[in-house]
């Protein structure tokens, strides 16, 4: 599989979960990957897994809430791998809980690590995507934003829905430059989902019954490989959309 040969992908939150799965899938498709996260040891492990399979990886530490860290990550990626063709905005702190229980600090951290970091990174990589003739940006949202019962998810949904709006705007403003921007709404075997299942067992059982395919997606094959496909020329006319990779559970219509 060499769909992404010659491409460079920058992936945030790549030390575990979905970010790691996407990194492995994109590297497996031929891309050189810059894997970033707050904990260097975790992203170094992801880079080791990529190299073990014969791929090229650059491990970088940084906090997506820091504008200077984001600028450094982009600069080091370009210097080390020669450019950027794909951006995966995966890292995110999420403010969970009922509105009375969500602190200002948690809500601000959600916005700083979510919509603000997404906006900052999109703007930072844009010149490099243009220089390479275009590229693809993936932002992440959640079906929490369209839940039938928003109790306990309002703050989380708010930051994720803001990201969807940024995706639509970037797709509209940068499309003529060959930049496609998509929002992904995944269900996958991530540490975050496992934590939620353990702490909300009854709700989790009811939730899983609403997934038509009857299972949670695998990190690399179901989520990562789907992003590889979305980067390809066969889907080059798709931009600005929210793509649910959730086994058919959510209705974003």
C-alpha cells in the first residue's frame, strides 16, 4: 500500500489512541509522519512502532495549548521531513460533566486545546500545504454535539461543535488553494472511550446497542485507514463535511 508515498503527515496526540492508529495507518501507506504529544516517551514509542514496520517517523513533544509549541512543532516537522501535506488535529482536553460541575478552567482548557489549537495549527500549516500544491486537514468532533440528551455533555459538545464550524470556514476559504478540510467523528478503541465505559457502564451498554454494526472501530484499520482513503485522489472532491466513522450510530443530517 503506497497511497501516501512522498507525503508528510503531522499528527497531534499521537502517543496513544486514535492519533497513534492514524500515524501507523498513514506510515503504512507510505507517508513520513511527525507524531506529537505532551509526553515525549509516548510519541517516541509510536515512532518506534512506525520505524519497526519500515516507515519514517519524527517524534516531537509539545502542548497544543501553547502557541509557541505549535509553531515549533510545525517548524521542526518541515525542517526534519521536508514539508507538510496532511494535518491531523487530534489532541484535545475535554470538559466533561454537568454544567454546574464544569469549572471555568476546564472549559477554557477545552477551548484552548480544541478550537483554538485547531485554528492555530491550520493557519500555521497552510503556507506549507500551498507550497506543496495543496493538502488535507482533518479535525475531530464528536457525536456528543448532536446527542438526544445533552445532560452532562454540554461543555464537551460546545468545544467540538466549534471545531466543525472552523472546518467549514477553512474549507470555504482555502479550497481554491487545493486545501481540503474535513471533520471526523469517530468511535474507536481509545483510552478515552475505555475510561468512559468503565465509569458509565449502564449508559455504555445502552450506547453500544445503538451502533448498527455492533462494534467499536479499531484505531488503525477503521479510523486510520479511513483517513488514508480520504486523502486520496478518488475523494478529491470532498471537503467541508463531517464524516462519521462510528458504525452508523450518529445522524449528522
